[in-house]
């Protein structure tokens, strides 16, 4: 059975790029366009991994991770942050909240995303 990845991202271009790449690699991709929707999809679908943007409408990535930490069935889902910013203070906060890895939007190539996903949950 295909592993499920929830993509929580509000930029359409990024969303389409990641969705296409992950689908090519035979992952099942779920989509949410803001943090609130992301949490709702997470509760219903229990994905194997979450790719999470930090700055989004309704609820940002840090708030999503704080919420996940309070919900037993969500708190162990690995999170990879996908953000425009690579500020050390943000990286540190994300790690403290349990992020497993980090991608900076302007710097990564799609294969790097796949490598990081595989590292966390396998094929």
C-alpha cells in the first residue's frame, strides 16, 4: 500500500511541484492549503508523513506542530518543514516542536524532497 504524505502548503506552484514529484514516486499525496485544514485532514487520514509550510493563513506551521503535540494519534507523525526562511531561531523552534528535517524553498530541488521523505518513512 502506498504511504500517505500530507502536504500543507498555500503556494500553488510549490504545491503542484511537490505533489507531482511525490506522486511520481508512488506516494499517495493529500493536500491542505492552510494549517487548520491540515490538522483536519491529519486527524481523518493519519498520514505517514507531513510536509509543512511555516507561514500560512489560519494556522501557521508552528501552531500546527503545537496542536499535533497535544493529540496522541498525531504527535508521532514525522514532520518535514518546507519554508522560505532558514533562520536559526526558526529551525531551533521547529526542532523543539519535533520537526525531523527542513527544506528551504528557494534552495532545494525536488529530488532532495524525495531523499528526505525516504529517509523518514521509506518508499
